[in-house]
C-alpha cells in the first residue's frame, strides 16, 4: 500500500521559499530582476532536448510516472510481514501447503502471492530463490532506467545554465561601447547558471537519490519475503522462522514488535479470563 511522501514536496517548497526570502532580503526592489524568460527557455528547452537525444521515447514517457514515485512511499511494516509468514508457516505445518491458497485472498502483494503459489506447486526452494531473485533483478533494472532520466536531468541542468551564461556573455561583449548595459547584461547572463544549478541540486539530484534509496528498501523487503516463502515451503518451525526473519529488523523495530506481541498476549489472556 502506498501513501503520500510529504517530505519531498515540503523539501522542494522549503528550498524555493528560502531562495526567494534571500533574494527579497538582499535584492529589495530589484528582486524582480531574478526572473528572466529567455534564461528559463534556454535551461528548460536545452534540458528537454538533451533528454530526447539521450533516451528512447519509451523511457521519456516514463518520466511522469518516475517523478510521481518520488512523492509516494510504501507503507509496509516489516513486523506485519513477519507476522504474515509466521501465520502461513503455522497453517502449512498444520494443514499442508495446499491450504495456503485460501490465505492468498487476504494478500495484496503480488510478489508474496507469486512466492506462495510457487511453494504450493511444490517448487524446490533453490528454484523459488532463483525465480524470485530474477524478478528482483528485473525490477532493479526497470527502476534504474526510470531513475537514470532524473539523474541525467541533474547533470544536464547546470551545463545548460552555463551555456546560457556564455550566450549572455557573448551578447554583453557586443555592447561594450555602452558601459551602462554591462551590469544588467551580466546579471541576466548569470541567471541561467542560477536556474540550472537550483533545478539540479534542489529537484533532480535529490529526487534521483530518493528513488535509489526507495529501490534499495524495496529490494530489502523482497529479500525478507524470499526467506519467508522458502521457510514456509521447507516446513520450518514457526518460532525458528520468526527468529530468522526478525534478524532483518532493526533493534527499534524488534522492540516495537515485542511490545505489540505482549499487548496481543495480554488481550488474549484477558479475553480468556473474562470468558
């Protein structure tokens, strides 16, 4: 299940607000001079042109979807995932692997469903491991292709800012006979570098880094799923499987899981006493 990741829009908005505050504080009445349409066209237009040259159209079409991913996060708690595999393991030992097909009705994650179906079909653990790891590798490649567009945008934006600055300097040198125009012309020339640098370091590069960390987190979760599926398929004792999967949790997550288990045990005990 995915939720909105508010940190991304908050960070971008905060960055632009801080820049605007600095411009207004230092520029005063000249703050409007930081807006230049031709500089925006050079940076944005050049950036789009470079991406069109660098990537296939199929990859370009993924840009919107990739950018959208930076504003969402997976709301999958590892402790709940471990609890799921413990329940599956207990039922598999009690009723057999075929009984797990009924459990799949409550499982939304297609990766978990695929693993359990492979286990139910009697696939060997080594084969399950190979198949599911191959899917992880394919996922990483897809994510890399999408993320590379944002990474390249982060590389090209400052370069096009510098190109715009060079264009402005050439135009400025053509009007050296009028000293009054040198200051304003130089300011306009430097704006493209400002635009390109801000886009790269406030938008594209941080987004690409965030997408990379999201991929790493997703791979980590899928590795836990593989261990859980193989544990269920091989008939491991649920307690042993729990200990094995809990090793993937941080100390903080392990402590929270223990507290939740104690609360559940207390609730069950109270319900039993009342009955």
